[in-house]
């Protein structure tokens, strides 16, 4: 039985929490109506990304039991979906985090992940996480892992999630638009395909679109299969869009490559130091 996975690529606006929430709720409903059972939203969906100061980031950060996650939980319960969404979080120690939540179809927050690898000026605004990516077993879906954006650039980190049993790795991302050679796809998307292929698991990375305070976003949302091939999002898309892909998630538990090889069984960690 396949599970339809959705990436809801959104145009968000820094500081406009109400509009960002409305866009997210509309996208969750559209995804559910299209048959999705897992919905991934972008990084920092509640707040936007391009902060002018640490004080602005702090003012927009919310605790996990705050109004945005409460609304997301209600939407997940109402539509019967598993939701993975990026959040500017104010944690229990009053620290600002770049986080992601995993909410199951009952509306229960099953995991909170705090981005471990901070990109660019994020270090001015956020405290990095230091816990491994969680893997949540969702009834009727499978084992969902989560990390955020730049974390995907570190093969060791992705491998930890894979070794922990991830069937589907969900990543809220904000990929700034960088120059690339004519005809080439975003390097970030290519690395997602590599993450999927070397670990033989599904990966869903949900990006942003549009412009925010002079930063343009790639619109490179992508859902890949365990061979690393795109199931949706083969090329970047301008504007908000909903990517949908049927995923046979138990397939990710078969790590064989033909009759003679296994991407986990063939590992030789004693040589890796």
C-alpha cells in the first residue's frame, strides 16, 4: 500500500504570522483533499526567515505549546494527516531555535527537532540543537525521520537517521537562490537525491518560493525514491505549489542492491575511524 506524501511549497513573509498560518492551513487542506497522508511545510513557516535582528527573531519565536503549533495540531487532526513543519521556537530554556515538529493524525506532537547545523547568519539568531534526528513510527504510515535544511548537507547526520530506521526523511528547508550553470538543477536538490540513494530511503524536502527582504528562494521542493530519482519536483517551480508523490514506504527497509550487495550490510565501519 502506498502513502501519498506532499510538500507544500509556500510564499511566506517574515513577521506576518497570521498570513503564514493561513497559507499553511490552506495548503494542509489542499494536500489532504488530494489524498496526502504526510504533509511537509517549509523551514520557519511561522515566522519567515530573513530577520533584521536577533530581537526580531526572538519576538517571532513561539513555544511548542504556542498558538501556531496548536493550530497545526488541529489541522493535522481535522484532516487526518501527519505534519512536519518548520518553526521558530522559543524553547523551555528561553533560547531561540530553528526547529521542526512532527505531528501525528491525532494532533499529537510526537517529536521536536532542533536544527544542528546552522547556515550563514543563522548563528546570530539561533542556538543549534545537539540531539540526533528523531525517527517517529506513525501508525499506518511508517517511520518518519526529520531534520532541517542545511542538516541535509552532512552525510554523517543523514546516515544516523537512516540507521535509526527512517523510511521517509522529511526536511523543511529554505534554499536561497544561488547562481548555477545553464540547464543545471539546484545543487541542494541533487544532494537530496544522493542522500536518498546512498541510504535507500525516501526523502521529502519542502522549500520556499518568492522573495523576502532581498533574498530570493529556489523553489526547489523535491520528493525522491530510494534510488534517488525524483518522484516530484524534477525542476524548480516559481510560486506556491503542492508536490504529491505516492511512496511505497516499506520499500525503504530493503537495503539490497541486486543479488549481491546491501548498502548497510556492505558497510565496513571498522575502516572508517
